[in-house]
């Protein structure tokens, strides 16, 4: 069974930092895209950052450019999100996402983690 498991959410004050981590499990052969989305209360889920296999530059939402950094370890099928200078508007459930997943001879168009809550508040 293919799974994405996130960790690292929590409560942080404005201006603080958090690091989110995500690990894929389940005899993974390859994952084309790994990234992070978030969904704030009353809002639609939105892309935060993503990394495509073989492509040099990650993709970031304008709202997080310069503050968030995504990193991926293709060999370990993990992806992390370092979040600095956090703002109250960054408060959301953050979801790890994988696209174009191949596992045990099966292809999966898209898989999601269960989500981890990030709260930015004083």
C-alpha cells in the first residue's frame, strides 16, 4: 500500500520557523512530482511548493517565495518544507502530495498524506 506520512506541524509564533517532513512508503519505484499543498479554514486547497524529478528549480506559490524552501531526496522518497518568517495567514492544514507514482508495478496518478496542522499565532 502506497502512503505519504507527514510530520512536523504545530503551533508557532509569527516570525518563527517550522519544518515539515513527508515520507513515502510502499515499495516505491518512482514519484514524478512531490510537493506540499495547504488548506486554510474556508478556503480551497492551494499549492505551496513542488519539485519535479529531473527539473532543477522548485515551484513556489508567490505568497511563500523567499520564506519557504522545499527539498527532496529522490533516493529516500522524502520531501521537506522549511518554513521561515511564518505569518498568521500561513495557518492551514498542510498536505504532502505525490504525482505520477509507480509502486510494485502499479501506477498512481496522485496520492495525498493525511495532513498536518500548522498554526501561526501569538
